[in-house]
């Protein structure tokens, strides 16, 4: 089943960081174009051995020296810095978060200026290495460590985000980690069309031809989903949000892999897949089995499946319903 193959499975250990692109987002375009994020810390490299050995005093000395470079002061020999904790505390915390805590597969958000401009969401594509460096034009003699990211397609901004996430994006620290589960799941929803994370899942149904006038396709889709939720006895485990913009979409959020099961059935119906094949493919799916949700498919009967297929296929004609 192609739909299952495209689901993003996020480990429970997945972390989310907000990384500011300098004062007034001055490096925003650079971040996006070069697919990297960084702190303005010239010459704090190599550093991995000190991170591994937790030699934080040495890192603080390097940061003190780097701060002199940023202030255009002539840097001293490294041993002439005392590694004072107070003077580098905010920078040190941000440095450790971005270069030590953040791992491959974690997400980074880069806020933009104002509420209307979209913020970036990216996935870190490799663990940090001392080879991950570049030279910034204003510091031609020094290398700067960076994290390589893959930017994910999204047009989200602070205005459309929840108040809780918007407040996080207004934080003035260079790097912060978002730990609240509800905010993390909100971010995962912006980053991925379909995902499974810990005890929850999310799926997206879209209608490219929905123009804000003909709502029959939306009605048919919602009726099909209600039929499935009733038959599978999962009404209380699913939340459905309809976006009536043009084109329209339907977001399904549920506990375990239940949102994935609903979207998987809809996807199969639109593809004309037989009832028995759909049921077997979903029950044998590693993702659904891992969430221990395979047994709920026992109650899916062929008559209900056919009725769901009729409604979703009609929605396919009306609004070009699909599971991206």
C-alpha cells in the first residue's frame, strides 16, 4: 500500500528547536538558500571532542574568544580567557542545544519578522560533525559551525499558529527547545501530511477542485469518515478539522494509528482497491501493529467499505479528493 509507505514515523525521542536567524532575522534568506542553520560563533571549531568529553570550560573559552571576534576586538590566545560562566551563559546554552543536543531527524523552526511572513520548518539531516562548517562573508578568516537541514514545504506563519506556538516563536533567545507535547504535535502537523508520533497520528485529505461553492464533496467525505468511525468504534479517538479555503482539505488527528487507518481506507477506496486487500494490508502494516490498532479493523465489513468507497469516489469527482 503506497499510502502506508509515505507516512512519517517520528521516534518518541524527536526534539524540536527554535533557532533565530540573527537580529531581525537577518540570516533568514541565507538559512533558507543554503539549507543550514547556525549561531554567529566564528572560530568555535573543532568542538566535537569537547562536547563528547563534556569539557564545557574549554567551550566557554572558545565562546568568549568568538564574542571578541564578533565585537571586532582583537582575539587573544585561548588560554587567556577564563571560561567565565556568567559572561557566556545565554550563548553557551544556545550553543549546546544546537550543536550537542539536536540530532539527526530533529526539527528546527526559524521564526521570521512579524506575524504574516512564513517561518521555516526543517529537519536536521545529519548529526553534528566538525566538518560542518562554512565561512561567512563578514568573518573571512574564521570558520563557523553549522547544522545541515532539509526545509519542509509549508506556508505557516505566527498569525495562523496557535497562541502557544506563536509565543514560543517570539522568544528572544538564540535557540530554545520546545518540549510541550501539544505544541510539538502542532508542529509535526505543519511539517508532515501524515505522521505517527508516540501515542498519536495525523493524516490529510485534500480537495484540489473545491472552490468554496460546491460543498457536496466535503459532505460526502465527512459522511464516509463518520461511517468508518462508527463501524470501527473510534468516534471518541478522532478529531476532524475542515479547511474550507479554496482548495479545501480535511485534517484527521487521532490516538495511536487511528487517523492513519481512516486515511488508508479512503486512499484504497479512491484507488479502487478490493475490500479484502485493503483490510489485510492495513492489518499487516508494521506501523498499525506497533500502535496495537490492527484489531479494530476486524469490525470493518465489506458493506461498509463499499458505502465508504461510493462516497469517497463521488468526492473524487466533485472536489478531486485525494490522500497526498
